[in-house]
């Protein structure tokens, strides 16, 4: 069954904010939004687990950034 795709309009400011959440450059907006929604749902039940998930994402971003800078040297 093919996945249904839709188009949404975002303000440039909102798009820029979402871009800053990317762990890696080719991460899709759908992946980022799904992750945000998952974290929001977890936050309702267990805020500490949601915080842990956010810290994990930050760690992944730093790791990717470090790998990227090592490759460019």
C-alpha cells in the first residue's frame, strides 16, 4: 500500500527551527516531526524519560558533528 503524502505550509521561521533539530543533513521533516510527537506523548506519561530521549538526540547530533569535522580534516 503506497504511503500517502501531503504538503503543509510553514513559516520560514518554523522551517528554520525544524532544520536546527536535524541530527544529520538528510533527515526528513517527517522523521523530525514524528520524533517530536513521540517525545511529546512520552512527556505526558514520564517527563524524565522524555528528557532522556532529548539528551540522547543531542548526543547523536554532537557525535555526527564530530565525525563530520574529523572527515573534513
